[in-house]
C-alpha cells in the first residue's frame, strides 16, 4: 500500500457525484379475454401476426385465455402496447391495456 500525501484523500475515499437517471415507466399489461365467438386458430394466428409470438407462445396464451378467461399477452408502456391492442381488437378479439 502506498503512502498518502498530507492533505489528499486516497481514491477510494473520494466522493464522486454520480446522478442516477431513473425513468419512471408505468408498466401495463395487454390482456386478451375469452369469448364464445373466436376459434382457437384465429386467436393463435392473431397473436402470432400482431404480437409476434412464437407458435408455442400463442398456443399457451390461447389455452390460458380459454381456461382462465384471460391472459396477459404482452407487458410494456401504454404507448408500446396500444398498436398491439388495436391490432388484436381489429381482428375481433377483446383486449384491454390494464
């Protein structure tokens, strides 16, 4: 360990002013709801086309929608989710940003 000259601080004792930038992001969920109108195939194809889900993701979400009545298919800010919600709703499927 080296010596420290009088009147100076070792580097590890220096205070460094670092300001952390925190972005307040209001995370929301895009939830798709079950209905008695749309087929499994239609919901699966819509999730693949609109949300860019894999086949496996879309199938799992569709089964959850069927058995639990709803499923979160994407998370993000309202602005990020709005185009996805609009695309799902345009396909005749009930979806809301919560």
